[in-house]
C-alpha cells in the first residue's frame, strides 16, 4: 500500500513538472521584474507564485500581474526582515526547509527520468488486448434477501418454495439496505461482489434462486438471479489515457521498488 501511494504521488509530481517545463519554454524565466535591496525577483518567481495561487499560468491580466508583483515585493521585504532577526535559523523552520528540499529534489529526479517511464503505442495496445476481457465481461442482475442467521435464511427459502414473492419477502425479512427496493441490486459485475455471493449467483439459471443460504461477511443471503448480459469492452481510444497512466504507474513502482531493495531501511 505504501509503495502504491508513493507511485501515485510520483505520477502527480511528474505531470506537474511536465507542465512547468512547457510553461518555461514560453517565457524568459530569467528576466528580472523587480529588485528588493539587491535581491532580484524574476519572471520564474512570478510564474511559480501564479501557480501557487492556482491562477492560470500566463493568463493574468496586466492589472493582476502588477498586483502579484507587488505581493512578491511584500513577501521579499518580510523575508529579509525575518532573516535579519534570525527566524530562518529556528529548528522548526530548518526542518520545514529540509522537508521541502527533499520533495523538490525527489520530484526533479522523477522528471529527469521521464524517458524511462515513456509508454509506446504498441505497449498500450498490447495491454488493452490483454485486459479486453476484463474491461468487458458479463454482468448479472439480481435480488437478495440478507439475514443475520442461516435459520432465518432457510425460513425465507421455505416460503419461496411455497410460492412466496421474492420482492415482498425481501421487504419484510431482509436486513440489507436494498430491502426497501425488494432486494433489487441492479446490474453488477461479479468482481464487485463478495466472492461467495458472486459464485453462487453465477451458477443460477435466470429466474431461479439459491436453495441453500449463501454466507458472506455480511450475513446469510438468499439470491434470485433475474438476468445476465455480456458487456462489450470500451474502444481502445476511449481508455488509452487510463492505460498509459496504469503502465507508467507500474514502471514507477518498479523503479522505486528497485531503489528500496538496495536501500537500508529501518523502522522504529
């Protein structure tokens, strides 16, 4: 789980730095736009500040740009006063600076390693074909009656055997949230349900119900299969972006995993 979180975070940082690179190509980021006691404020500082304020990069009006430059000047004079007073030397500030330093360097490393995470069209098509069945597959439409004991479930089955209406019995006896809808679960893929539930439902013929209670972590179920259908897999173009992100995630995970394997890691 930890490695997965690191990977997803790295993907976000990778995208962020890619955007910054594109923006850098459009402006002279080294140009000085103001000076405060000899300290230069550059176009790069302004663009970073714009991004930190979640404003559209390069889209600020002349008035907004002027106001933002004045804010940077204000920030600079406050910073210089704080340094003169030694605020930057306090342990808390030093720890925060070090934390940000590690973040920036690690993120830059991901950005500079972007070539190794490039995904070709052939790779994406191969992954699509391998997962085509998973992306499509089959769906079931079912109802269920959830009870707290096997005995209660067997009592429900006995009533069904005598011609009882499934939806009515669900409304009276089911403890699940679908009881108000007669136990209706709608259409679902089998992998979205508990394994025991999906296995039992998949074996049923259309219109039949389980003759024995089905146990899951939620309780005891009586299941009625109303219908089944096949789902056509989405087109390659519609999921191409998701496939690219997934493959890049695997590459990043492998890269980070290799570094972790070589590292000496201790946990307290």
